[in-house]
C-alpha cells in the first residue's frame, strides 16, 4: 500500500502491521510522477492520498490497484474520473476530522477579530499597542456558513454560546434535509449574494468543484460589509486570492483567516504577506492528535475492508456508481 505523504498516525500503522499490510510512504507534496513511479514499481493494491496529487498516470501505473482513500474529505487532488473509468472506488474519511476543522475555523475567527498573531509579533518586537488596538466581538454578530456538511454544522453549534445570528447557503440541501435540520436560530438562504451582504463573518465549508472554483471573487467581495471577515478552512481555490489581497489592502473587508490557499505552499512573494488584517495557517485545520487518530484509522480500515472484499459503505464513496457496477458484476 502506498501513502502519498508521511506515515499515518501510530494506531493506523499498527493496524496495518497486524494485518500484514506493507506501507510505503512518500515525502510530502512529492511530484505526481514520483507516485506513478512507485505504484508502477510496487504494483500497490491501495493508495491513501495525504499530501500531493494522484493523477491518471499514477492510477494507471498499478494493474492491481483496488482502492483509493483520501486521508480527509477533499478529493480535488485525486483524478476521480480516471479512477471511475477503471472501476476503482475512491473513499473519504468522512466526518473524522470535522470537529477539528470546525474548531480551527472558530480559532481563525477569534484570531483575526482581535489581531492576535499581529499583536503577538508586535510585543515580541518591543511594542505595546494597548492604547491603539481595538478588536471586534463575535457576540451577537451574523455568521454566514457556505456549505452545510458536518464541519459547517459543527461550527454552527460551537458559536451558539456567542448568540450569533446564523445564516447558511447550500444549494445541495434537499427539501427533506431542510426539514430535518435542527439548529437553533438557523436561517437557510437560497442565494449566496444575500448571505454575503448580511454576514459579519463568512466561513467557507464547501468542496472544490467546477461550480465552486473561484466562487469568492471581486464581485462577491464587493458585496460584503466593510467590517466583515472571510474565513476559509475548505479549499484555497474557492477564493480569488488576488482579489482577496486587494480587498484586504484597500479595506473593502475588515479581515480574513485562511488555512488553505490556491497554491500550497504559497509563494514567498505573495501580496498577502504584508497584510496585518490577515491570519494564516498552513492547511492544518485537521491536524490535531484526536483527528489524526480518527482519520488514519478510518482510512486504513477502508483499505483493509476493500482488500478483504467486504462491502463498501456508499456514504464514504465519491464515485458510488463504481460500487453499483461491482455489485452487478458480482451478481
């Protein structure tokens, strides 16, 4: 089995060892052709995708490949179409890191609202900005969530003590799901523009798809309040980074907290770095001890189940049509 990145957490590696699964790891963010070369050389039965891309060429490199699992939930780094063409299931560790990512989004909200990283750096440089630093309270403000998956719903629950007004936009929420949503004070809106106009905080929690790529650009940023904040712990490509840098520099919005970027790692000369109203972290929203254990174990269990020929739960599959094809073939 190949892991595109460093080894999984200790419990997941121990689980693999108990089942006599040999695990081959790669350096973080290795070039796609390195994964292809390893898959060709080792003829791996399974791949767990952590850091880096799994291309059509890599998927084709092993004729024995039976399962691809994302160490997390975002599959934009996996050529799902190539896997589907070969009837290879692509699974995610759905929900395993949701709590950690939601908490990180809340941390970014607090961090940028009170300029915590900036003030920390100022004190270390010998400054004392008590007389001039004025932050923003979250209490009673309006939080707009874009994407009502598990992470977005957990964040809504986390801010309940702050008595925030809650808005959400998710075009994939069905009428039945709307009725079953039980979140105190939540208002679902049918239009992203309306959410942007009304929210003091906009937090992105949607997958990267052709329809969501660049969904926050110059026009959308112009709709936001001048004292509003943008939070992104989902995928960097959801946001036009040049437009965001311009909006922050010109004071068109109050600030932003980013855990993801369109290019990772971002370039050293990015226009974002001089901005004091920006808080950034290196895509670590899911990186907690608890989440790493849950994600690693779930990803490894997906692999073991597939290799043992067990039925795959379609809730975790991003290409469930492959499961149907396999079921028909087996019958």
